[in-house]
C-alpha cells in the first residue's frame, strides 16, 4: 500500500467509514477491544475532578490573552460552575477524539504519539497525535467554530490559543506543517485545517515574552477583548472571548447579567433596560 499523505486524510476517513458500514472492511476484535479501552480511559479521566494547575505555563495556555493568563497564574478566583450539559460536551470531545484517531488509523494513515509529552522552551504539554509525520490536534467544535476551521479563518478568531499551542508542539518536536482535525459535533462533518506558518507565532519568543509579563505584580492593562454592541439598543455586551472567563467582573466591575431564551448575556453598558430577567 502506498504511503498516505496528510492532505488526503479527510477523504480517506470518509471513504473508510462508508466501506466499514457497507461491510466491506472489518473491524477486528483486537481493534474493538483497544478502542473500548480508550473509551473507558476517557470516561475515567472525565469523571475525575481536575484541580487547577497554578503558577506555571503549559502548552495549552501559552496562546491565551496575557491579561487572562496573568489572572490564571496569580489569582485564586474559583472557576464558574458548569452545567450538566457542559460537562457532557467535555466527555463528548474525549470520545470523539478517540473515534477520529481510530478511523484515521483504519484508513491507512500512520497515527502515533498519542498523548506524548512535549517540551518547548521549558513549557510542557501533551499532543493528541502525530499523523503521517505531522502534529495533528483533534478538536470537537460547534457549527460556528467548525466553520472557522473549514474556511481557514482560525487566525482571525482564536480565543483559546490553538495556533500557539500547535506552534509549541511543532517547535518541541522539530516538526512542521501540522494542523487540526476537526469534527462538527452537530453534523459530524470532518475537516482538516493546516494553517500557514505566518498564522502561527514563534513559540520560543512568545514564551519568553509571557514570562516577562506574567512575573509583574499587576496584570497587563490592555483588555483581552473590547465590548461589542448588543444589537441597536445602545447597550454593550462582552465579546465572545470574555463570556466564559472567570475574571470578567475584575475587568468589568459593573457587569450586569441577563437571562435570555438562548442563554446569559453579559452587558457592560445598559442604555435600554432589557425586558428579560436580570441575574443578581
């Protein structure tokens, strides 16, 4: 069988799924048992409370906005309580990651390095995988986020610092041209986004700059994101990147929360009182 290339990964995976479900490609008992073990490990990991790892940089956080990261490492603000649905989404991500990597391997691509420890400039992390010699991070996304990956627009809106994380992994392993294998958790469409080198920061320089900023006694003055208009009411609301942040009231002490039918909305400025319940 000719050596597979990352560029054909998604087409090969979709073809393999169809072939399996038509009965033309068998899953062996050994493969099924190994996959079941991974599912069990994901379930145990999900059900084990994760304590915050304070006072250290990790590959998973080097791409966060500096002000948010300063609070992460310097403050003791407790995390906001998640809903049951949110916790289930976390589990869904773990399970789908294992499924995607299983299908990638079954489709003839070389999948290795799963959860391998990587260090770059003194900062450590664990990769999802190396596929065909490239670092590949596996993501489960909402339809909105999935479109960013599919359209190649991650660099325009990367609140979780995925590009910096990928750059750190590649620097630590001496690899390049990696990317993101992403599944839309609603439609189950799959895409592969391989960002350009110019879209990724220099990981070594980024880490050096962060160390200088995070050692200071006061947080960086610049806000991570500026408030955005809430329709045409004149009200202003938190940007999307701030809504999940546990420090939003530190940046916006007069923040007000309103319960809409589609979720909470955080208003930094209220010109017109919303006709919905306010959460005090």
